[in-house]
């Protein structure tokens, strides 16, 4: 199945009750798929008039206690940020998929990894975080969609899947999750359902209006997530002199680069963050314990994740950058940069 | 013992509206209609941003605070997921006719089965009385110091007439400047909710309200202006009747 279609099918199996979206390349296949699949399953689907309307429909559905999601890309993802800030401020769960495309402004419709900062640092106003997962295969899209729906409800917060145009468009074999329950709304006493005969009203509004201890609770919640919800994969890092750090589609090429390097006797390893927020800083420390240098491999023109890598290594190791702009990284270019790092001809960025 | 004040249970103890504000009357009319229809307990209110959001504290039923202009989008999702509930938005004219015109237009076009109460006082109230799309020609505001000039700002937007082209279930415009108009407006609101109860489609009642604070008039003068000047531009009545 195609990555973008798996987003919709896996969401349905994860008990998602509603999809609200707007067409934008390269994410539209999700919208098209669920437009038929959700009604077939008795779930709700709305093609919204805009990205703004779509995310505010998500806001309404979440306030009513239902599992809900949307998907977008590039400028469409920008337009959702205000809504994401609102949803986070009201402690509401939802799932958002950003099928990242390359460039700012209109940009291109080709794959990109240049929404890392927007995704992980909060693209909207105010103090809030969203859980961010970065799959690197169609199978992992399916797996993480289920996890995302569960974690959104567990922590009552938006969860973001940071996909990209390559993962969204490519077809791979996939084992889909079993159908889970689609009535999680019954576990949400805070949801809007009418005050009922007892007259006890529920109000969905920015938590700071109704809870004087709001800021402390926010800090506690995010600290708990940082402690418990990191996910990462380390590949041949134990003895690695240079560790590649790469997520999403780029990590698959980085892994191939590690295999080629090992064939030539070069001690190269790969560290792949799967959760981008919380960033797996402890796991990064372990994976680079014996390394002499780190190379961040990213499909962007300036490099974005490298800032988190530098932040969490705290100056312990020199950090280099391999940027592939609007194309997926190339094994040969990664290996060339690794050679340069080892022979001292490359300039570190941090 | 004489009963001095009877109010709907959906209305709480205190409101934050200015003296002579029309929102209090309109809030009460909505509450009375829902209670008379026996739907107070299952009603879900989606509030707008602006003076309308002061209803969050006053209202004693379930509600959510939507983003500015987007209440019809949020209400769309709630009504589709909870078709058995009464779902309605309460929006001012800055919210609905300016930043949120796309959302109200498309909710009407889809004929979503919720109700919108549209409070039109001709200014952005909470932010200090700036021009709204509904501000009358010649009206002085904090962004039209010499009066609204249609050469640069166009003509005031008539929402009900605009939406009528989309053929929703029910559209009406009422006012609160006299007992007679208040009673008629209440009937319109009742019609709008009954249209929703019968799953006829989208219903909206626009209500002309006074804003003495931002019009720089006394409460009495503001009410008089609604009746004499505002109603002259925004005619009262049912624009789309049920079953038409």
C-alpha cells in the first residue's frame, strides 16, 4: 500500500472517528482514501473549505471526545498551527500528519525534512509541545498511527506524525494493525455531550482560564513525557568512530551508507530518532559514547535537527552536516563526507 | 413574596457586559428558547472570540471556546459526531462577518445541521470599537475616524442576504430595540432551533444589538439608533422561511 493511504487505514483501525482535511500535494492520497473508507466504516469525513476550517473541525471533534485526525503539508501545515496551539491549550487529543515537502513559501512538492523545527519547537503561539513521531517506512507509518492515537488520548495532547513526500508516495508491503475499539469517547468524562440532567457542565477552553495550577501541571506533564516517551534506533553504534544521525526516509539511506562503510572497514554507525519530541537525548548519548564525531544527515537546505543534536551533545563531540536539499541523501555523498571527517578536511558546524 | 427576577437556569449569576449592551438580552432569549424546547441539558454551545466569549462564564450549559471566526467549523464536527444534541454557535459580527466569513459561508453551503446566533452590533466590541464589515456608512469608529467611507472600505456586508443564495433551512434577522422586536426575535430563534431539531439543515438568526460603549451613546440613545438607523440598512424579517 501507499504510505499516505496507510495513514488513513491505520487511523481507522486505531479507532479514529473522524477525518477533516483539505487537498494538498503530497498528502492528498490520505484525504482521497478516507473520503471513501471512513463513511464505509460509519466514521465521519469532511472535506473542509480550508486548512483553517479543517484543523478547527478537528478541534471541535476533539472537544466532543472523539478520536480525530487531519493530514497536510507545507503551507497547509503552516495554516494549522494556530489551531494546534488552541487544541494543545485545551488539553485535547488529536493526530496530525505532516507529509513534509521541500522549501519555504510555495516551495516544491518533492519530499523534504525542513519542517523539523516547526514540528518539534511549536509552530503556533504560546508554550506548548506536541509529541512528534518520524516513521521511516510504510510499515512504521501503520505502527506509529496506532501509537499516536493512543498517546494522544493518554496525555490529552496533539500528536504529530512527521512523514514526507517520499514515504507518503511510495508503496511497500505492510501488515496492518487489527481493528481496535472506536468508542474511546466513553472514557472521556470531560468531553462535550450536553450538561445532562445533573446540570454539571463541561467547558472546553484554554486551561489557564479554569486551572490556577495550569503552568505547573503543564511542566510536569511534559517532563513525564520527556522521561517516558523517547524512541530511537541505534545501528552499529557501539564501536562507531563516526555516528550518523538521521530520521525518516533519510535514515534508510544513512543505514545503507553504514553497511557500505563497514564493508570497507570504516567504523560508521547510525542513530535514528523515532520520537523527535521528546528528542531521545539519553539514547543519543549512549549511541555516541565511543564516537569521535557525529554527522547529521538531513533533506533540507539549512539543517534543522542538527540543532537538537548539538544541544543534547553539549559540545562533547564535533558535529558535521550532510544536506541533500530537495533530493533524498546519496550514499556516495555521505561516505565522502565521512572520509572528510576522518581525514580532517571537513569543517564542523558545531 | 413578590418575585423580582426570574431568569433561565442556563444563565449564571453575573455577566461582564457593559451597561446597555444587547448581548445580555440575546443570551437570555437563547436560554429561554432552549429551556422551553426542553433542550437545555443536551445543548452544546460553541462561542466565538470577542464580546461573545464573555458567554463562557455566563452560560451554564456545555460549551467550547472556538478560535476567532472558526466556530462554524468546530460546530460542524460536533454536530456530525453528536447529531442527537442541539449544537449552536454564538458569534459577533467581527468574528463571523470578517475573519470567519469563509467558515460561516461554507457551513451554510454544506447545510450543516446546527444553528448560528449572529450578534451584529456593527463594531469590533472587545478590541475597542474598530470598524467591522457590518459598520454603517458614515459611522465613526476607532479605525474610521471620519466615518466609514465606502470608497475605501466598501459597503456594509448583509450576511443574511448573502447566505440566502445558498438556500439553508432558515435565515432571519431580528432586533432587540423594542419589546415587540424582542418577542419577534425570540420566535425566530425558536424557529431556528426547531429547524435543527427536525434536521432541516443550517439555520441562522442575525440579531441587531446596541453597543453604547463603542457607539459613544447612552443606552437609550443606542437603542434608538438601532431602531432608526441600523434597521433602515438591515431590514428585519425572515429571509429564508422553513420549508421554502
